[in-house]
C-alpha cells in the first residue's frame, strides 16, 4: 500500500484545500514550498523554516548530483538527515535545467547531455538516471524527467517536446521502485491549449498519483500563462494533487489557488530579498529606496516574523545597502514567512467558503 497520498478537505469554487500525506508527515494544501536547491533555503535554517510555517521544502536533484554527489548524500543517511530537515521533501528531476541551462544542454531522444556548470564535464541524464538519483536521495515526492521548453518555441518543437516528455514519463514510471515516494507526472505544452490537452491525456494514461504543470512562468505573457494554467488544472483529476512548478509571487499564488492548484514553489522570495525586495501587506517594498532611511516603523506591521518584530525599516535598509548578510537573511525570512502565511490564510478562507472575499482583500500592487 502506498505510503503517500492526497485527500480533499474542502472546496470553494475551483479553489481547494487538502491534505498531502508522506512518510515524513502531512502537509496542508494549498501550500507554498520554499526552494532549497542545494539542500538549503538560502540563509535560512530548518528551524527558521519550521517557525515560519513551512511544511515541505524542495531540493534539486540535478545540482545535488554534481555537488556533493548522490553517493555522499546517500552515505550520510539520505537527504532528510543530510540537511537536518525531518519534514517532507520534494526533489525536482533536472527537467527545469533543460530550460535554465539551455546553453549547456543538448536534448536527444533518449535524454539530455549536460555540460556541468561546476567543472565543464559532460553527463548524460536519462529518465532512468533522474529517477534513480531521486530514489537514492530519499525525497518523499519526486518528479519525472521532462523537457521544459522556453516561451516562444515554435509549435512543431512544442509538439515534439510534449510527446518526448510523455515518453520519458513512461520510462520514469517503469524505473521507479520505491513505494514510500510519490512520483508525479508533468504536463507540458507551453501556452498552446490544444497541446496542453494532449499532454494531459498522454500523462493521465500513466496514472500517476499526482500531476504537475510545467513549462509555464518561463517568459510568456502573464495573461496567456494564467489561461493555460487554469485550462490545464481543469483537466486534471480532482482527487489527486496539482502542482504548479515555479510560481512564487503573491498575486500568482492567489491566481493559482483560484484555479485549483494545490502546490507551488519558487526561488523568488529569497531572490527578491537578495535584491532588497520585501512582500508586505501594503504591497511590495524596495528597501534600497532612500525614503526608508529614517523610517522607524516595522517592515510589515501585520507580520509577526523576527524581521518585522525586531527591526526597523531604516535598519533593514542599512543592512541591504551595505550588503550585510544579516539583511539578506532577515528579508528572506520575512518573504518566505509572508508567502507561507498567505497560503495559510487562503486555506482557512477556502474551508469557510470565503476565498473570493479573501483574495479581493489582499493588496498586491507595488508601492511607489
């Protein structure tokens, strides 16, 4: 009997709340999953993440394959023990790196040849290798190896990539052996709704326990992205979890929840922090702005995180402008906490049938 599963708890229109169960605990959905590419969410400790409300984190199989190496992680008790995180972990397969490292990747029928970003060595990733890496890392949820295509790709190539991704998914399915892991299929097709439907149909034939929407938020126009997201979500089974890959802005998260998405991840909250950006209940702030130089108020008066309860905007701006590591840490802690709290409030609103009202109450536009 599988040790992972998903159950719906409440619905409010397309929006849903659910419970994702894993061998390392249960996660309430919808949920934001902080990204720890190298087995760490930048500047934040596992204790920070727990206190912020994180139920699940991500790591990247591609990067861990190169540094420190699968053998090293495996010999030290697998990923949970290695990074001292006792909650659920999801690993990406390396499919996103087909897009993000396109200059170092060559797609072939059987897989992808990567030139390492670390030492230039060549490595051939196949669906079987990507699955094996993730099995050995020991994550609770793992992803099929797919081809993430950039925005603007012509239809002929998109069509080819949809069929290649489906063929690779079948190979991942056959090679996956662990019953304590959830292997999720990935739907591709860019913003072409016909190809999205075809990709859904091909992927559903493989009967995965969960499905991800990939290949969006990669440079396409936002309206087209939202249309493709909602269209695809509506084709996926209601009884299985839905995961939108690579979404981490507050507005996007609420749009995804409204479309019936259960899980999302992104490096954006920590990346924004490294550039002085902060999500707040009053809109997004740029702490590099001189108007904060003598602002004694808290970063966000409605947030209870350490950055907001312990320091002024003026001090945080000072840290940011002087490139102090503490500034990166405090803003990262706040941004991650903000998104985790946003999804918690969304869950609570769904449970009482008030998600539409909650969504309308959230201020999303940047401050000047």
